[in-house]
C-alpha cells in the first residue's frame, strides 16, 4: 500500500507526501493544513530568528496536533563579503536606478546556519521532524535532537551525499533532482553544474542506502508521485505546487508568474542569494548572466532585498525571486488541503488502484 509504507509509519502520517519548506512562502496555516490533511507540513525557519521560529512552531501547534517538520540551512558561514566583479556592481547600480532604490545596504551576514542556540530552542519545542538543507549540523547537535526524539531529514543531490547523510545520522533522505525549485541542496565538493535529474537520481540513491528515500524535484501531481514511487522512493516532497495555494504568503506577482509559467522558462541563478537556485526566468536574473563572482551565500540576500522589494511594490516580476521548479506548468489555484486530496486521488488513479 503506497500510502501505508515505512515512511508513513516513521513520520506518523497518512500519505507519504511532504509539503516542502519554502522561506517567504510557507505559513503556519499552510503547515497545519498539510498535516491535518494527512501529509507532513513543513515550516521554513532557515531565515528565522529564534524568537520567530518559536512563535511559528507554537502557531502551528495551535492549529494541529499532527506531525510537522521544521527546516533549517546548514551552509558554511561566508568568508568573502566583497563585490569583486565589476559586472555585478554595474548591474546592481542599473537595477537600483531603474527601480528608484536610493542606496543598497552594505553586505552583512543576516541569515545564519543552524547552531547550538537554535538547536536548544528546537529541542524545547520538540516537533516530530527537523529537516536540513546543505548537509547536517554538527554531530553533537544531531545527537541532541535524537535524544529528544526528533527525526532528521536532509537533502542529497548525489549518491555520495546520500551515503554521507546515512552515515551521519539522517533518518530519511530527500533525493533532490536538478528540476527542483529554489536552492539546490548540494554540499559535498563537485562541480556545481554536475546535478542529476530526478529520474536518474532516485533509483541510484534507493540502491545505495537503507533509509527511506523521499523524491523531490519536478513533482507536482499524482503522475509524478506514482513515477517516484515506481522508481523506488518511499514518498515525495513537493514545493512549487504549494506556492499558489491560498495559504501561501508569497506575493501575488510570484504566484502569477508560476501560474503563467510553462515549466520551460525556469533557470538556475546565483543573482539573488549568491548560491544557485531555480527561479522563473526574469530580466534581473538574465542580466546577471555576465557575472562570474558573487559574495558568498547568503550575503547577496542583503544586497538584493531592496531591489526585490521595489520590484514587487512596482507590481513587476522583473527583479524579484520567483522560485519555482520545472513542473511549474502544472500548478493550480486551490487550498493546501484540497491540493493534497487531489494529489492523493491522482496517485491512486495513476497507480490504477482504487481506494
């Protein structure tokens, strides 16, 4: 039974579907709605302060008594704070002038990786699941979470990363294909462009680890879920499909861009954060194609924040991040609960099973 497998039992959910954490898009209402519908809701806390994270967890708990996930980044702290590329400086100046941004802020570190203080706060609030992007935190923190009974998920973009995650304490692995929206989770050294699509990645990871595998990237309907399950995945993580739900707190510009996207018009770019992430293609991202060097992730977020804000305020999609995966052409306008019900029914149909 696809919806009563080892991932469902591990996470205590009815359907092996995870609503992906997406900073700036997910809300406590979305998370709770996903969990109440039998999936695993995920709270995006990568850019939250401890106080914000705790408040969001309490808000979710006030709306559901079901399992949910809290997500964090474990990126390497930045070292290069300088804008060294003349093309980057020129492009930023041009967009500032075009959008009437008076002055860009100095580059400062405002988004920090998961640390001991955040771990203490997380353990005090004890959600069922914590997930990580860009590897795992320090092993002492992993042990601390496990002692509290918190299950740990993390993203792998290669077999090597999946094996590393299994060896370092993950309870399940998210196999993130090249098609995925937002930031690629790659963390072990290799060429940044050497990313694998879901069709090839999922079975290779399934064959290489003993843990449950969660497919992510390019999945937006029941056909995609059925395909992932057929490839050996125990479940799926879906992000872009939830961006256009009623509980999504992203801008209408972002939602409209995804609804109007074909799926062929997305691109990877470092132009917003300094690290490759998939967005619906727009004028700002394309204008940065001549830039070779960016300040270390996530420092560009500080610099581009006023430009992105001004773009939204001018009702333009030209210079704001429009995070989306390659399945964007399959999006629909609905609620989180209804989307999950549709996904489940479509999966039954695709697998030619009747509930």
